[in-house]
C-alpha cells in the first residue's frame, strides 16, 4: 500500500538536491574545516559557501549565522546563552508564551530553576499573544522575550515584528523560533527587529540533525558547549559539513520556489478543510488556530465525537500519516499544551489531529486520501 504523508511539520522528506549535496561530501576526501591543509581548506570552502547562501536568503551577515544540531539546540542556545549573558548585566527576567515549542518552554523552566524569573504569556482562542500583555510584562530587569513565528501544532502566525519593536524599544533581546516559518514565510532580518532566530533543516526537506541560529551582531550569548573555537566560539565542535551542505541545498530550493509552493500549499490546506467538512459534517469539524494569520502548510482539525487516538489509528491503517500535534510518551498521547493554552473545549482538545503538507503532496493525492477517510468515517461514527 502506497502511503500518504501529511506530517511534514514533524519532519519533511529530503529533497534529492539535498541528498546529492550530502553524498558529494560523503564520497569526497575527508577534511576538517579547522585544519589548515588542503583537505581542511576544501571543507572550509563548503562550509563558507553554505553559510553565505543561507545568510543571504534570510538577510543577515554570514558571521551572524551559527550552525547547530537542529532547532532544539538553537532554541536552547538562544535562550540559555542570552539569559546567562544578560544576568551579568543584572537582567534576570524572561518572557515567553504558553504555546511555545517545548524546546523553548523547557529551556525557560530550566532557567527558572537557576533563579531567573519567568513570565509565561497567555494567548487567545486563536493562539495569538496580545501586544498589551507583552508590553505590560516587560520590566526593568527583563533580559529576553521569546515568541515563535509559526506555531508547530496550529500554524498560527504571531505578530513577531510588533513584539520585536516592543522588545527593542525597551532594550530587551528578542528571540524567535522560526523553525516552521523558514521556507514558508518571507524572512528578512535586515528589517525584522529580532536579535536571535532559530532554524532547522529537516523541516524544509533537508537532513535531520542540523540547524542554525541567527545571532545579531552585538548580541551577547554564552556557549552551551565548551571545547573548541568553531563557529566563532559560539558552538564548539567539528561542523557537520555533509549536513550543512544538505541544509544549504534544501534552503536554496525552498526559497527559490517559495511563492509557487505557497500557492499549492494554500490550495491543499483549503481543499482539505472543505473535504473533511463534507465527509464528517460541517458542524463536526472545527479548525483550531487563527482564521487569517496562519502558515499555508499546517491545519489542525478537531473531529468532534471521535478521539484523536481513534482517528490517528484509522488514518495509519489507511496509509495516511498525520499527527496529534502533541508529545507521545510510551505510546500514549498526552493532551496538547497548545490547545489547552488556547482555552478550547475539552472535546476539541480530545479530538484534534494535525495535518501538514509539503514536498510531493498533490491535489490528486489529497482526493485519494479524502476517499480513504470517507471509507472509514462511517464505521467510526457507528461504533463511537
């Protein structure tokens, strides 16, 4: 049975260009980019080329881009590194939002255990942080504000430019988790009032295990790791040259095709919502998230009267990969902290499924997936 993949927000299939770029490195002569001999210089050229390409595409200087092992490390380095550096200046307050990725929330909780004061801002039912709440939370000792660009469960887009302006006017460092935004929404760090921004390669059809962190010139961060002077002493350890080459190749492809891809993703998202409402009943399907400020590749739907676990099990049997949009611990789904923070009903929380689209998905495939769901939906309704 040919499987249909609608879980691109979790991890996206690698683009052939990214795989080819990585194989060129793996099949070539090994070199450490910190070595001064010819092999090392060749590796350094590959590293510099990738850094220049990605930096150019997001509007920052190459020296402001730090390669990491992925979005989680980038978030942790941004939060913990910036907070510890700010503490030396008497700043010990952190602000974030209740719907952030756990890489941010857990890092903030870790800092709280170190003695930092933490403010977790609420969101409305569509998942948006209120700007007056941000302004009110900023205090004289505020070191850092961290709010994500696109929510990984609902696709809701936060007003990061306005939040960044509030932070900048108060002398507060602003971090944005842009893992789900890269390649889907334009990012120009020459104009965005953001000091730190996190990225991940495997969300844009690059390899798993590699990411990046933008650190604006002049922003102080303390490294999480120790042992070398790589990445301008901000992230020691031999760089993952093959992974970084794959990241750059995937980035180049997704940026060049962003406008065209957005049109397709918008169509897939809209059509999927309409098909699910037609199959399950318009009054039984609820879209979780913002009705206007949303990324094109993610839609979170509650199928009222059908549990998330039941829906996911039947989707999997039908060969369709989707997600509950929540953590999975020992095989048991946990309630979504995002939907809980949004204040949606227990019924919606217990029946939510995230679908996310991307490379190789088509309208024809989507119609085939909808027919599969129509086949088992009646049976579920009967036995529910």
